[in-house]
C-alpha cells in the first residue's frame, strides 16, 4: 500500500463504528420512537373505526355491514365475503375500502388536531418569552449593552 492509501484507510471509521454513530444520533432514536408510537396509535384509530364508528354508521344506515359489501367478479353469489374467499372467488371489496378510507380520514383528523394543539402550546410559550421585560439597553454613544437602570455608561462614562 502507498502512504496515501494507508492515511485514508487509517482516518476512516469502521463500518460498525459508523453504523453505531448513526444509530445513536438523537434524530434516529426520535424517529424510531415515533414509528413505534405511530403503529400503536394506528391500532387505536383502527379500533375506533371498527368497533365504535362503523357500528354507529351501520345502525344509521339500517344495519348495513360495510365489511360485507363486495362484488364477485366471476358472477357467483355468496352470502358473505368470508364465504366468497373460502370458495376462492375473485372479489372487489369496496366495503373494506370504505372502512379503510374512514380510518385514514380519522387518523389524519386526529393528527391534525394534535399538531394544532402542539402549535398553540408552542405559540403560547413563545409569546410569554417575547413579552419578558427588557433588562438591558444600548448606550447611544459607544453602543455597548448596559443595565436598563444605569444613568452612566460603564464603558464610555457618558451620562445617559
């Protein structure tokens, strides 16, 4: 090996070292936590849709079960989606699609409300920080920062 190659090889980190550094960064860990919480949150929203909202919609629509709304593509007739799947029939499951769309809309709504709440809390704290009274002023002569109650500049000794 030439001296230049040895210098370049010696300066570089090992692949394992670079990977460890990458994984231990704060933003990667934050992203991992976000993905895990997002997965759990998605299960909560799915349960909300499947167990609370869809039964209410079914009640309001006279007992329609959206999960059993499907079209059999081979022309057969089946009582339920499960019966069609057991028979191996090709189906177009538009009821399941409607449920997933409602699930998505609710997920987006909850995330929107959560972000809106977090922004309002953040703005409230920013306003409190901005409204803090000033404790310093700038000397008109030397432009140094001095206490707001000072009557004489400690830097240039000019009267204020």
